[in-house]
């Protein structure tokens, strides 16, 4: 899969090169340097500086003072002066973090705590003066010789000139009107040809590009090694080796392939820094689309999906193959007002694409906690209780459905979440929310299973019950669905009779969690005994409904959905005779 993604990335590089003349613009134009103070020393000694900071909310790079030409240079110099990782520094004591003599990176705090002194500066430049001496192992020296033959020797005169400038100026920056905050980086670059920066980067990178040169092989005059990206194989991790193979490492690539792969992971890091953590690799069009959390791919798609996050390095947290993804729903989703509730927000309508459907599920079921938290670690979620439990349990399946087009068992998953969240809303007294969630549950059931419209079904049950409790003569409940709807109506009516200052929906909990009809009937009788002092002897609507419920013999299992419907829906016992006649 990684190889396939690299092929798409290579096409993007090629396309960028054809358009701009430089394929690396694909990376550099979105490259985000670390927060800090940046200094560029011109070839004639002139100094240009600025402070750079990434706005964590907007993910926009802020530069003070604003200078686009300087920022372009800094991006280039910075990108080509990075360490592969802090485990592979040029400075043995890791005080200086750049990779060549044209750049000098240091944490500002090192200027204050004494870690950066003339000895540290000399230690850094001495290593760069003769890099080959640093490599004691034959494999490391072979890699250095491999690249040194291509790029030539180091410009010793220029190196010493830069060493001298650093020694003379780095400890007196205030005299040069360059103010430091004491935090973040101080990065100094010496202006030079871009080709020279690239060569000096290669001098460092080619010896560090592989995970460990001990794993390198030479085959047909080509060097093959284990790449360093998202992979940490060493003597302390023998379990990562494939012991059944002659070559135990997972896979080997050439230095040129390793360079391409490094650029690929640099590109992923740029996207992670910008908050664009969802990446789609279209294998048909050979294009990459990066989206922020919660943004959906708004066209049909076949290819690969990567979800990345920024850590010490860019981390691939999720990957998958997507086949024939459709952004628009195969059939419109009708969010129906099954219970006939007030609709100030105008939610009850048709939704035709997955962005709209996701928005409804996110807001109604998860109180806007779903979008943006598909991949958030459980311990980092700042929500608790039933909402967190259902979010963690269902988010992977919902993501697979909405973002990958995999709808296996989605009807069951969403039905369970709906039921759990309705119960949670009842317990917490979220009257409006429980109605919206119930309507959503019914609408989703119709969307997945088809058949008779749920709104019509509940309207029919309500109409039949209305007629039965308002007419004279004997009548009876005909179905289990009608029975549980009537039970819900009675439960609400009983609770409404409570003389407590605040009537809590939690009084309905014994009914809403019951899985045995015997328990439900027992609790109904208890509530009747508790509140019958307020029940009028001639209250014919209540009397008829209670009598029908008490006489009904259940045919199947408890159906909590209809009990919820009766509890949440408009109560027929309180319905005026005028309304009852109009609805009849």
C-alpha cells in the first residue's frame, strides 16, 4: 500500500515540476518551520531576521515582520538543513540541531543555560570539517563515500568563515537588534546557492537515510537498505525481524527510493502541521487530496486512505483501501418528524450527501463530539459518561460507513447508539434532544430497512389509540407495538401527576430499561397505586387506556422503541376533545 501511495506522490511531484519547474514546491510551499527566530546572513554580511510562529487554532504561519521573499528562503534553507531525527545528530551532545555548516540551529534556552558555548560551536564545526572521520563502521563509511563521489569535497574556507561569524555574533544578538524570547528555536542560515544547500544536505542524509547501515546490502553494484520512516528496527527489537527469511529485515530499497520516501513523509508532516490529517490517494487520477478533520471527500473515489497525526515524527494512525466510494447517497435520507415535534431548526427534511448526513448524526446523537474525534485517543476525549462510551464504541464503524462506503451492520450499530442516547437524554431530562434522537432512530431504520414509513406507522398507532380512548363501548389493543406505545403514554401521564417541584424524567427509568414485560406490568400497578389519589373516577381516557393495557397479552419480546415513542410523543390523555375530533 505504501508503494502505491508513493507512486501517486511521485506523479504529484512530476506534475508540480511541469507546472513550476521545481517538484519540491509541492513540499516547500506548505512547509512549516518550527516556531522561533530566524536569521539569514547575506554573502556580503548583511542580516535579515524575522520571528515565525504557527497559529495553533487557524494553522496559519505568522511571520514578524512579514517578508515573503525572506520566508521563501527560510523555508528552503530550513527544509534542507534538518536532522533525520534527534537520534542522528551532527553534534554528538545534541546541542546544535542542524545538519550542515551553512546552518546553525539551537534552542534559545541553550544560550541562557550555558549549554551553547565556544566549545560546543567548535565541536559542531569540527565534525562538519571532516565528516568521514565521524563514521567508524565500514557500512557507514561506504554510504559516505557513495555520496561524496557525487557531490565533491567540503568548502573548508566557507566553513571556517561561518564558524567565525557564529562565534563573534551569536552571543551578542541584542546588539544587532535581534531580540530572543528565551523559548523555541534560534536558527541562523548563511545565504548560498540552493544547489549547495542540497549537496550539503545529501552529504548528511545519505549516511542517515536508512534505519541502520548495518542492515545494508550491496546487490549488483547497488546499495539496498531499510528505510527510516515510521520504522524503528534495532538490536533491542529482535521481535520485529522476520526470522524465517534469509534477510530478516522487512524490506529493502535503494537510496534514491529512500529519498523519495523521505519526501513523502515530509509531505505528510506538512499536512499534519496544517491540520489536514485525512489524505486520499486517488489511484485512477493519480492525485492526492488532503482534508481536515470532519471534512469529507466530496466526489466519487477509488484508492487509498491515510489518517496521520503529528508526533515526534509524522505517524500513520489509520490506513485502508477504498473501492468505489460514493459521496452522494444512493437514496436520499429522510429525517422524519415521526412524533410531530416542534421544528424550529428545520432539521426534518431530505439529506442527499454524506456531509449532510454526518452533520445530523453528529449533532443529534453525539452533541457535536463525533466529527473531529474519530481518531482521538480515548483518554484524551474531554467528554464522559454514556456519550463517551457510545462514541468510542461506534465511531470506527460510522467512519467506515461515511468515509469508506462500508455499511455492514450499520443499521444495528446506529440503532443501539440511538437507544442508548435516548435513555441518556431521558435520564438527564433533555426533553427536546430525546425527541430528536427518537425521530432520527426511526428515520435511520426506514433508510436501512425500507418498507412502511415510520412516521406513517406511528401516526397510525396514535390514531387508533386516540379513537379507542375517545369512543364509547369496548375496544382492545391489537398489536405489541400499540401496547408498548400505550404503556409509554401511561408512564408519562403518571409522572405528570407527581407533585414534586421538579418532575424528573428519571422516574421513567424502571420502564425504559426493562426487558421483561412482567416487570413493566408490575411497575405500572405500583405507579397506579402511588398516583391514584389524583385520578378522577370519570377520567374515561385514562381508564380506557389503562384497561386495554392491563388486558393485553404480549405476543413477542419487549419493544422499547415503541415504549419510548409513547413516552416522548404527544400525550393522548391530555389531548383536548376538540383536537381529538379534528385528528380522528
